[in-house]
C-alpha cells in the first residue's frame, strides 16, 4: 500500500528547500533594507526613473500604474503596463531605482520579443492547469493505488518546476538590461550606486533559485513516493 502523501519523508525532502528559502528571504530583506536607505544621486523616484528610461530606450507606449503591496512591482505584457508599488514609485532610493529598472528590463524584453520571455509567457496557462490538476491525479493515484494515474499527476505537476527554471534566465536578463539602461541613461553614475543596484537585483534573483529548489524537491519526493509504492506492490 502507498504511504500517506504527507509524512516525515516529505519533511526530510522539503526541509533543505525551506531552509534555503528562509536564508534567501533574510538576505533579500537585508539588501533591500540597506539600499532603500541610500538615496540615488539623480534624485529621481521610481516613476521618474521609469519615464526617463522609457524615453531613453524609445518605449513611448508604456503605461505606468500603481499597485498595492510591498515589492509587488511587475510588468504586464498583456497591456504594456509597468505596475509600481508605493515603495518604488515614490522613493528615490537606490533599491527603488534598481527595482524599477528591472521591470523596465522586462518591458524592453517584451518590446524586442525576447524569445525566452515569450516562451515563459506561453507556459503560464499550461502551468496553471498542470499544478492544479497534478495534485488531483497524484492523490487519486495514491488512494486508488494506480501508479499510472499518480505518474500522470507528477508529469502535470512538473510544469511548475519547468516554469521556475525557465523564469530564472528571463529575470537575470532583465537585471542585466536594468544595469545597462541605468548607466547609459546617466541615472546611475557612481560605483557605490552601481554596487547597490547589483546587490538589490542579485538578491531578488535568488528568490527564483529558491522557487526552483522547492519545485524540484517536491517532484523528487512524489517520484520517490510513487516509485516506492510500486516496488512494494
């Protein structure tokens, strides 16, 4: 008979990912806290940075809107809109400049039809369905002791891990674009500011590493659970 889905083995598999996520979150918070207290020499806040970078790169059709929450900044390719949280929109800190420029990097990717971004966007519907349906198939397969159904669930659930892996290079590229735009536009001129921008963006990128680790460890756990149950049968 299959073991219950969540047991001590699940904790053993997921504990490293949980610890990694915690360490990364603490590091992200420390970098963000440090550089949000350092004002950029340009004196521009997030909205002004976005407008200047938009003009500098020729992205005149870009819309700017506010979004509630903390560090909820994002670019939506569906309506070509950059959404800035209050902490980024109204602040002229190095952290706010870095985050805004990163999202502008995504806008530039969209404008240039950057292939990895297009591929990631195309995966979203599949991922949403796969992660939802995958759990159902895994649970049904385990309860009914039909490994084929459970393996089908693992395949569907793996879409989340593939999406997490595909997201990392897109985010790294957006950060690379952000640093280049900030320097070429003259918004960031000092080495200290550039250091702050790099540390803020590198820390944010690590959150995607944590997401990959979590997704992969979940897949490994379910694979071992289903494979172990099949061997016992």
